[in-house]
């Protein structure tokens, strides 16, 4: 059986568009959310399920290999937006029943409502001789809803730790 690359790319594009453009990074109010969000979320999750199934069926596929890293990046962004999803769809766990008859136990998104801690290395870069800048990756920006110029509170409990709080 051959890999359906065209189908994989179609679902990859659906998942990418959904994660980047349909799922909001920050939940403000239900007035700002399209009433069809639950349907769109179901389509995004279906696309992710399809991608996972194809990658499991063809683990050695050279045609799909270039998309694995991109898929992991999209997954990180989607995980970072989980708080927004769970605020918009508070009955996410009930929605699982409508998505599949048998829960796909290996799919992380199925348990999006189970909170996960995120840890990643971030980078300190020089701005001026007396100032340094801390950069955040897309996951941290999306999960925390950070914006340029936003005020953050920084505490130093000791010489080895910083605690950064969003105000």
C-alpha cells in the first residue's frame, strides 16, 4: 500500500490553518468567537487524527518525513492555545464522544483538557551594553497571550531563578 501524499498534505494544511488562524491564542469573550467554532475544532482534530494515523502506518516514509518536525511545531502551538480552547468549549470532554466511538488513547489532543507543564530553553540576547532581552518561543507567546510592550512582573527569589508573571 502506498502513502497518499496528496491526502496527507491536504489534511496537514487543514491542521496548520486551523491551529494558526482558527484557534485563538487568547480568549476574550464568546462574542468574538464564531458560532461554528466547535465544528471547526472537530475538523482540526480530525485532520490531526488523520496525520497521526498516516505517520503510524508509514513510519519509514521518506515523503512524510519532512513534515514531522513541522507537525511537532504545530502541536506545540496548539497545546499552547489549549486554555483558549477549553474556555470556548468548556465541555471538551463531552465532545470527545461525538468525535470518535472509541477514544484514540495514543492521541495527545484527545486529552487536551488534561493540563501539561511546558518547559523549553529560551534565549537571552543583548539589546544595549547595559540591557539584555529575553526572547520567548511561539508556544510561550501563544499560551501566555503575550504582546509587544506588555508589562511583565519579574521576581528573583535567588541567584538562579526568575519568576515572570503576566500582569
